[in-house]
């Protein structure tokens, strides 16, 4: 028997949201980026979207529901960067990666050898501060041994450093990038098998 879909009724003041066209599509938002979330968790997603002016239909912010746990609200690093740019106080950002020492025999060439990162450092300059905000993250604390972490470890660690530094510099709370979180099994969408 097919389960009836309940319409989600959430009042949103669109005058204060320059990019709130997505709010006319709340059921679509729930179906696409908040699968399995209860009404309270969905309201939190909508609230965080409004607070930080992020569009869930552009995948700037989304929720993931884990079995027997509250949903987590995620944002991409680019969503955090958008918040920084929208503040009008973003100056610049620099990220460096420290790599492990190359201890291979210099006479043996292996084009597939990838030096693993040790740490990533991100510095962010704001237009209203004279010193940068700086964050250092370490590979052994974040490596999840998953496909992208194996294929592009420097890129992934850099994203974590940038995300943490952006949150620190722009006072962003309650939003995390998936690269920072331990892997957990999201609940399955029984209707679609996802």
C-alpha cells in the first residue's frame, strides 16, 4: 500500500531572503535533500537555510538522516565559501598541504606513487581584521579510507581545513561538511531502494 505524502507547511518570510525561490518547492526539497527526515529535522534544515541564505535545491545545504539518530545538516565547502563572500568581509584564502617525506630510491621511477599528506593549513584574511584566521588539520584524524580519500587525499584534507577555517572566520555554527564526519550508514529510502 502506497504511503500518502504529507504536505509540509512552513511559514517563510521571503522578503528577507534574496534567493528564497526554493521555498515555493518545500516538498521537492524534502524529497531530494532531506529524505527520511521528520518534520522537526526538516524545519531545522529550512531554518539553517534561511539563517545562512543557502539554497538546498542547489545542494548548498542538505540533511542526512541516520538510523536511530537525529539528522545531520551538511553544507559543502563551496556553501561555506558563499557565506563568506556574502558577508562582504572575505579578503582571501590560502591553503597549503604538508606532504610526507619521499623516502623512495631516487633511481626507481614510479609515476603512480602518491605522497600522502600529513597536514593541511588554511589561512583566511578578512577585510576587517589585520591578521589571518588559521586552521591546521591532520590527515590521520580525518582519513576515512574511502574512494575519494584514497584517490585525492590532498584535495580532501584541504577541503576540511578550508571548511574549518571558514566556520571560524565567519562565525558559522551547526553546519559541517561531510568530509569532517565519520562515515555512518544513512537510512534507506524504502520506496526507491536508495
